[in-house]
């Protein structure tokens, strides 16, 4: 079968002919229909220091996908050939304390599809049946293809009560854009989004942000004054940029709550005085809740959440280089590829 493989320990990704995955007990083989390119795939493409530490060359990458059940392994119940599914990209151990308590998103033994095991940028992918998420007929495949990052946005945005609150989102990447939409959808008052990329800020505004701020040429503190608020009640950090995080700490209201999704560089300096003297709550966010986040995402789309506004490009997989170039340039929301 055809697959995008991280063959060489250098920048790039290569389309190759590879053997079909073999499924074991409790696994399902999926015929992939559509995939989406994640920031993580771009890290692997660029072969940054994280990828060099994490990825073994020869790996089929990719974890954002939708497809149809093609083969069912021994022990699997509840699925039939042809069912349309997406899947949770984190494979958990199932036997640690957190897994057994129903907190699988906190499993310390998590491995990643397309990171630690062969992924979905391929004609077929093998996944544990317990990771599958059935997609209702009303949801088009090009949206189901990126439920994984939609789930990051949803897990983060739904961590704290947003009803009537003033919300700051730093970073208008695909996840920040979707989070802006969710914040508005669930009833936040002001939804302010920052970035340094005007194209992406426009997407955030289209999705539901009530105010967008290019911090390269506008001060967030001035925007807070202009809005006649004392500061933000809830912050969603979705840039991974230390300056953005410090902007957030400076503009939070006392007692505010911050959900941290963006991956800050190690050793990033933060102003602890702001955290302590304002009595802020900081909550790290990883992945998605299994499977409560998936449930909420599905229901939000079925009740009118405009997820399609985050989808800016649909391409054929043979055109994958263009997809990675768009991601690298930040000239896109979600990029979905047809297989
Ligand atoms: P992305 O890189 O596409 O978006 C980040 C955005 O931040 C970019 O648009 C960039 O222009 C913007 N930015 C840069 N400097 C800024 C500043 N000073 N102020 C405001 N914005 C600034 O990333 P994404 O795919 O949307 O993901 C968002 C973040 O979440 C990334 O850091 C990613 O690594 C991380 N992530 C975490 C998890 C998790 O489970 N914790 C999962 C997926 C992604
Ligand atoms: Zn576990």
C-alpha cells in the first residue's frame, strides 16, 4: 500500500510502497478516506529536536483521519465492515491507576498513533478497537478527518465554565481558531484571540472571536482597557509562545483560570508573581478526554457548531508537499487530504 513515511533522519516526508498493517486481537483495520495534517506532523517533517528524540525513521506518520472498517480482529465487538470511524490518537495502557479509574487521558503509559506506532497517512491503518469513534452519517468526512485537534480545542475550552465569561485565547492556529468558536458557542461574553498572523486572526473572527489582536502591532493591555473589563476570567494558551503566555498572565483578572495546551519551550521564563498574587489557577491539558470530549464534539457539530469554518484547504494526497508547505507558512487553517 501507499504511505507517507519518515524514511530519513532529515527534513522531509516520503511517499512509499509499504506492507499492509497486520491486525492483532482487539484491533481493527481501517481503510483511510481522508487525513488532516497536524502541527505534530510538521514537527516530524521538519525533523526538529523533539522529533529526533521521539521518532524512529521508517515510521508511517499521521493520526488525524477518517475511514471505514475494512477488517475486524479477534475479540472485537460492536463494529461491522464498512462502518465510518475516526479514532483517538492516544493508545493507553488500560491497567494503570488512571486508566482503571476512567481517567485514560492521564495515562502515563500513552503511546501515539503516527508517533510511536505506524500512523494513518496510508491507505490502511491498524488501531485498537477501543480507540475508534463512530461518525454519524450527518457529519461529512472532511470534518471527521480532524476530530483529533478539534478534541484538543474542546478539551481545553471546556475545562472551565465559560458562560458569560471574558475569555482570552493566545494563538490562532487551527486549535485556537476552533477553541474561539467553541467559547462563543457555549456562551462566553468576550472572546479575544491573539496571534501575529493576520490571515489566521481573520479565521478566528469568522469562527466566533469577538475581537482579534495582532500583538505584533497592537497592545493587548490597550484592548482590555478598550473593552472596559478588569481582565480575562479564563485564558486558553494555544500558541506555545512564552511571550503570548506572559501577555496572558498580565491581562488575567484576579482569580482567573488558565488552561495550557500550547507546548512552551523548556525553561520558558514566566512571571510567577502574576500567578501567585492574582491567585490564578493553571491547568495543563493533554489530548482529549476519553471519550467524553469526543461525545461533546460530536454533539456540538450535530447541533450547529460551524467546524467547517476551520477547514481552509482540501487536497489530494499526491499533492502532500503543498499541504506541508501551507502548514509551514501558517497560510492555512486545517488542511485535509483525500486518499
Ligand atoms: P500552530 O503552531 O498552528 O499555532 C500556534 C499559533 O501561535 C500560530 O498561528 C502562531 O502564529 C501563533 N503565535 C506565535 N507567537 C505568538 C504570540 N506572541 N502571541 C500569540 N500568538 C502567537 O499550533 P496548533 O496546531 O494550533 O496547536 C497549538 C499549540 O498546541 C501548539 O503549541 C501545539 O504544539 C500544541 N498542542 C498541544 C497538544 C496537547 O495535547 N497539549 C495537542 C496538540 C497541539
Ligand atoms: Zn494507563
